[in-house]
């Protein structure tokens, strides 16, 4: 007891104001003990990761490392893959998304997804964005639907480019515009999380820059998880980075720390280009 008291007294005299720990981040989604199998092949092993609310989390790692598999677990897109088996837990605001009583359609409205290749519906620009709100009963009349379409296209940074062309096919837009249309379509159903699976891999540098600017704006209102093959992009757009290798989550943390002072040698080797 005397030793503990003495140590406490010394500690108090070393600093006038004790260092305050940073407040904990609000966690929107979380994975614990997550395993994924495709048949007999294990794609993810015991993954545990928190997805911070209203921040951008980047998932990086070599091809086939499990980052897209993990992304698909967050809104149960793996359910549509034959032979895929998931165990462990994924939660959204504390609720297990694999709970049998959970409506998967509603989950995918709350956790929207933008795919690698732009995939607008073969419908007009207007109908691409209006489809989800109609399906989920989010509007009562045409005026409300018009407002959602306009607002979604504005948030996706596309309104000024298409406001005179809303009746034209969405497939007639450029690749970058199509991807922003898909983002507008995703946010039209008022999701809480947006998943992006290499959303810029098929785009030119100018279109990529627009998507990255959009991601920075969207995180004010949405939680975003992005899979990217580009470490430069991860460094530019994300607040937090998770490095996957051979189905294992090797390391995660603030993006600046992952790229400048990684704790694991495998992470260091990847971000410096020695493995990839």
C-alpha cells in the first residue's frame, strides 16, 4: 500500500494537467470473430473491426485478401453466393445483421452499396433515383418523389449536369456520371452506411477526383466503407484504414498511422510496396 501511494504522489507531481485520452469514436457497425467460407475454402479468419460513424474506413490489401468479402458481409450480399457460409457477428447500431428476424431488404436499404463497375438500371436518370424510394414506400406523392430525386442528385454532385436530361437513359451518361448516378440511387433511400467496392477502378483520373471529393462531402451525413486497390486513394479519402492479408485483418487504425507508423511488418511491407 505504501508503494502504491508513493507512486501515485510522484505521478501527480510530474504533470500539472493529466493528459486526457481522446474521446471514443461512435461505432456504427462492428464485426467480431467473423469467419467466411466459400465451400471448403476459408476466405476470412476471425476478423474483428469497428466501423466508425460518419467517417471513411478504407479496406486495403492484395487481390484475394478478403477485403471485398468483408465488405459484402456488412449488408449480407454474400447471401446470394452459393456455398458461402458466414459465422461470427456483424452488428449495425448494436443489432446483429445476421439475426434471422431481420429483414434483409431493409438492411440493404440501411447499408447501401456502390459497385466497382457503374450499373445504372436501364431506365431514365429520374427513374434510376426514384426506384428505391418507391420500392420502400418512402414517398406519398409525386412532389415528394421529385424532391428526393433532386436532393439525391445534388448530394451526388450530378444535378447541374443532368437537370435538363432527367428523362434520358442513365446508361447514356459517361462512366463517372454513371457512378455518381449509382451513388445518388444509393442515398435516395436514406441509408445510414454506404459501402463502395473499388468505385473508381473503372474511371479516368478526372472522374476519380470527382468521386473522391464526393466521398469527402458525404461523410458529413453517412458512414462510408470503401474497398480500394489504390493506397494513394486510401490515404487521400479515408480517416481509418484496415489492412487485410490472406483472409486475416492484420492491422487497423487511423489512416495516418497505418501509412507512416504501422505496427505490423506485413503492413509496412505492403504500404511500402514490398508485397502486393
